[in-house]
C-alpha cells in the first residue's frame, strides 16, 4: 500500500472517517490536504498528519458550492503542484435536526443529494483536469452499506449513497482512458460523531433509566448485525483507501468494497 510522495485530498477530512483516512495515508507516506467545511477541524487533522512526518494542508471546502470547490482545488495545486489521490468522504445523514424526526422531510432529500451525490461529482469534476494533465490519478468515493441494503430509517441518506455507487461506476468508465481509477468503499458500523447521534436518537427512555448509553446501543447494534461481531474503525476504511490509491490496485476500477464485518455480502 505504498503511496509515498503522493498528494492526497480528503474531503470531510476534519474528523471521523475522514480523519482516520488522512492518518492512514500519512502513515503510508502521502502528503495530505484535509478539506472540510469546518476548517478548524481540518487544522486539527493537519497537526496529527505533521506529527507523522508528512506535509499537510488544511483548507475550507463546501462541496455544495462549485466556487468553493474550485478555489480549494486551485489552492492545492498552487501549494503542492498536483493531486494524485482524491478521497471523496464529505457526507451528511440528513438536514439539521434529522435525529429529532421519526421520518424524513423534503430538506433531508435536498441536503443528502447536494452533499453526498452532487457534491461528490463537483469535487471530481474540479480535480479531473489536474489528474488528466499528470496522466494518472486515484479517486476513492466513500459510500455506505446503506446504499446496498434497504433501510426503514434515513431513506434519503441510503438513496444518496446508492447514488455514490452508481456515480463511481459512471466516472470509472469515463476516466479509464485517462488512466484514472475510480472506486468506492462502503463502510458499515463505525463509532463516529454521526453514529453517536444515531445511537442517541435510538436510546429509549426505558434504556436510559437502566443506565444504558449511546455507546451501549451502538455496541448492541454492531453485535446484532455484524457476523464478525465487532465494529469497524476509520482506520479500517483508511487501510482500504490506501490500497485502492496504491499501484497495487492499478487494475481495479468501478468497484465498491464493503468494509462492514460481513453485514452485506456481495
């Protein structure tokens, strides 16, 4: 999984899965750009990457704003001169207040599409000219097992992640002649700020009275739905990203890899 000397842009790189991906890439020798709408989080990631001995850069990026994306990509090119790896990780589960609703609303549809699907395409489109000029590139999109298996909750999120899988295949076909590989990863159950909010929402009054915590709900869910019986981590996802971004995966494109402990088998 050698990505030594490569320049990697990780959207949503300020925390959770994005932070884990950034650190794994750095450990394997990449310089990292943490792009995040909350640039303060990205700056924290940069400190950790630099502690690993790699160069790093924090940059503000709103994937729903084409001008913001273009400015961020231009700044990366100005600083590093190239982009070898793009990890499209920025994502949301719903509009503000999603965890307080029993069922989705129109805002949830709009926000998940704008960030998770269209936003991803916007970042890829801004990056393609630079990879094309270099004659190579690796793009890894972060989808979800929710895009593979029906759900009774967070339907807009699941639909948007199914769209990421389709988007990955379409771009893989389009960019193959340019020697650009495009793949996706479908994470399963990870203890991240997003999952903490899900578990908090699912915690019943009776469970609270028994002293159960959101982490207890998460752990129970993990055991119930995962054949291997253990949670996945941002580092697990990062390891898969590092592989797909390396030359070891040069003949892999248009694929979607589940990192989910066996929850979905395909």
